[in-house]
C-alpha cells in the first residue's frame, strides 16, 4: 500500500457513496439522543475549545480593537487547523483498509436531519392539540439561535407557525445542507471547515461582552466579528442551495408558492430561513 493510491483503493468507497450511506443511517438512527450520549462528540469538543479561548482572550481589560484582532486571529487559526485536521483524517480514511468507517462515523455525527424533523413534528403536535404552551416549548430548542427565551414565551399561534417555518429553513441550511455541500466540494477538510466556522459563530453569539465593558448589554461582541464573518462566507453557498431545494419542494405541495417564494427571497439575506414562510404564506 502507498499513500499515492487513488481514492477507492484498499477498501475505501467513493465519497458520494459514503455521503449517501451516512444520510440514510442518520435519517434512521440520528437525533439528539444519539449525540448527547457520546462524550467525545466532535461538536462539543470544538465548542469547549472555542469557549476556553474566548475566556482567555476576550478579557474586560482589553480594548474592543484588541479583542477584535484576537478574535480574527483565533478564527483564522482554527479554520486552518480544521482544514489541516480534515486533510490528515482523509489521508487515513482514504488509504487504509476499511478506515472509511471512521469517515462514515464522523459524517453521521456531523450531519443533522432527523433531530430537526423531530423538533418540527413536536411543534406541529403541540399546535394540533390546541396547546400554545406546548407548541412554544417545542419551538424553543428549534429556534434557540434566533429567538430569545422571553420573546418565545410571548409568541401567539401565528407567530409560532412563522417562527417554526423560519427555524426549519435555517436548520435545514446550517445543519444539513452546509455539511453536505462542503463535504462534496472539499471532502473532510471542507466538512471540518464548515463545522468549526458554524461552532465559532454560535459560541461568539452566545458569549457576551466582558462585564466591565461599557455598553456591554447593547454592543455586539467584537471578539466574535471574525468568526461571524467567516461563518457567513462559508454558509453563503449552502444557504442558496437550501433555498433552491426548499422552493422547488414547496412547488409540489398543495397550496405552496415555491416559484413565487424563490423570486421573493433569492436575493435577500438568509433566504433559507425566509423561503418556507414565503412559500406557505
């Protein structure tokens, strides 16, 4: 065996076959319970690393410009490190006999479709039962990235439906299409880049300004500017692909306005989060 062997040699299946297999397994076995029970969850490890770096570098005694520079440096270093780790992992999984099972394992844990479907179904069940409180509670984990807890508790029935459609579109783009697109484009390096950029942006949004900073409650955290910019750049292509697929799918649903929704949302920001609402308005 040599390191120059072509992908597919030594028991390594084609990339697209692995992706198809991972999507099938995750659709059947995936979800929050599968990931929550594994302490070695790659997302959890990466999030803990980002939080630890933020605690060390995003300190109250530093100026906003200094924290911004450190945040940009961390975002660049972690992005390059993630791609390097993905390249090294691909060397192993592509060229060692049956090491492709490790790549399949990673794909199953880093692609998330079943949990989103379950959360959306739970909101639907709450609305169908007539319990607005139950629907709000089901919406909370689905839209936690976009709706604060206090605002979630004040949503009416129509607002819950609108927020659910937006959250489903957003999660379809970020949790399913983004990993799939970047894995198809760059393999494991692309998948690792997408994951670390998404995690860094999520952590930076959840990390408030240091308490001693003036205007901490009203000012975005400058430490996360680099991570957010990287995440937006990485998410651009998957977001457009997700909007296109959702719009085309809505065209085949009775009452759906898929083509019109595509026209309304295609050039707007965050189209995947808006298209379901526009398609079924």
